[in-house]
């Protein structure tokens, strides 16, 4: 499988750490030191769907790909605008990918990676040949803006990649989930209670045990990257770029250290966007591609991790 186009979009509104410290008791210094985040983008006029459409459009343009040639369209999000129809169908309608089957996937911050893996599985069966994979989120609408331990972390945006089946281009992946640990990072669905049910103790905003999530990430991410490198029979020295989910600079630094890989090979853009969940990997991929730092023939590792718990890694040649 190979990537033949990338695209991304971010909301216009920038919210700095200083602005956040006007809402909750925190400071720019605390947020920078603990997370590496300086600012994030917050959707005001944009929606998950509008950003998914725009990122998808840019990825098609980048690869000079006709929308009708897409036969699989997956949008990964945990913040859709509607429960139905699914976001991918809305994107299909807007972009004219009329030959595609379109559906949504939710694996939180691992979502883009899991969607890529799904496309690869379909390609391997010979069912589809060209897929548009999008990660799009408006996390801001699920944030508890009174909770200083979580509201500082997230941002909105969308990223996309067009991938194509290619037997000459190996794609190797591992993916995992652990539902027993699901309670450390949650966001309940909004629900109007019906006349027979009682409103329960629901957490309709993002809720997180930050330390547990941190411990999970620094343990599982290096583990699954090593697993994928072993499966691919390749050493970490041969990998040009490690494109990780952008949650926290300290997590990325710790992963690099555990793998004994120079941090410079871990591109980072979380300083400006925060954690955009399923959108973070494709936004980073697109920025690295557009800036010319990611070159054809580069070997890359993608790794996502997040609520579920879910995590995984994939290795491919760009
Ligand atoms: N500003 C100032 N102080 C804050 C704060 C904030 N925004 N958030 C928490 N604190 C306080 C806590 O209340 C605590 O105070 P106390 O010691 O008086 O009780 C203190 O800072 C330390 O809290 P702690 O939770 O131990 O901080 P931490 O070093 O673990 O950092 C996170 C907190 C959330 C930044 C960190 O745990 C983290 O990044 N976890 C991973 C989260 C993540 O990436 N989630 C998404 C994964 S997909």
C-alpha cells in the first residue's frame, strides 16, 4: 500500500495558553512544561464534517486524483456532527466520490491508524484499490472547560491521505485494544433520557486520568513500534521518520528515548495544535509532506494511541 496524496485543514481561531489561563487556574509556563503545547485551534465556524471535506479535497488535489476513482472512504472521528448519516457519507456527497463505499470509524486517537489498517485489509482481499482516509475532530465541543487537567490538552482539525493498493510497497501493522482499561479516558454520548429511564451519572465531556494515560502511552507505544519493526524485519536506524499521535511532547520524548532513536526523527507539531485526536497523525503527515521533509522512498512508522484503550503502529515506505 502506498500514500499518493495528503491534505489537512485547521480552524482559523487560535487559542493561546494565556487565554486558557483566563478560564481555569493554570499558566502558560505550566502547560508548556508539562505538555509542550503553546496554542491550539478551536472550531468556531468549522465543523467536523466541513473540515473532513476540506482535508479530503486537499488530499485528492495533492495526489491529482479524480474523486470518482476512490472506492473506499473512511472518516475516523469521536466527535461527529451527527449520529447519522455518518460523516464519511457526508464527505462522499460533498466531494463526489460517488463510486466509494463510505463509513465512519471510532478508535479515538488511534482512529486514523486503524482506518488505514482497515483499508489495507480490504486491499489485501482485492476488494478495493484506492481509499480516502480522513481523521477529523472538533474535540473542543466535548471538553469540560472547567477541568484544567484536560481542557489544556486538546484542539480541533482534520487530516487526510489517499492510499492505493500496491503489492510492491509493503505495509506492516500491529493494532491492539484493552477494553478493561477503558475508564481512564472517556466521553459519554449526549443522551436525552426517555420517559422510562433515569438520568444517570454521565460524563458527557472528556474525562481523563492523566497519569494513567501517560503511563499507558510511554509503555505501550515503544512496545508496539518494536513489535512492528520486528514484523517488518527492519531496524529503527532504517526508519526516516516516526510520526506519532501528537498528545504530549514528554510522551514523544520518552518513546524516542526508550527506542534509542534521536528525537529529531520524531516530527512534532503539537505546540501549535495540541492533541487533535484522530486528526493528529494525518495533519502531521501532510505538513511533513508539504514542507518537503518527507520524501518519496522515506521509510516511516506511524503510531497512534488513545481511548479504548487502543494503540498500534504501522511501517511503510512513503
Ligand atoms: N495547570 C496547573 N496545574 C495543574 C493543571 C494545569 N493545567 N492540571 C493539573 N494541575 C495540577 C494538579 O491539580 C496537581 O496538583 P496537586 O499536586 O496540588 O494535586 C499537579 O498539577 C500535578 O498533577 P498531575 O496530574 O500529577 O500532573 P502531570 O505531570 O501528570 O501532568 C497531564 C498532567 C495531564 C499533563 C499529564 O498527566 C498528561 O499529559 N497525561 C497524558 C494525557 C494525554 O495525553 N491524554 C490523551 C492521550 S490520547
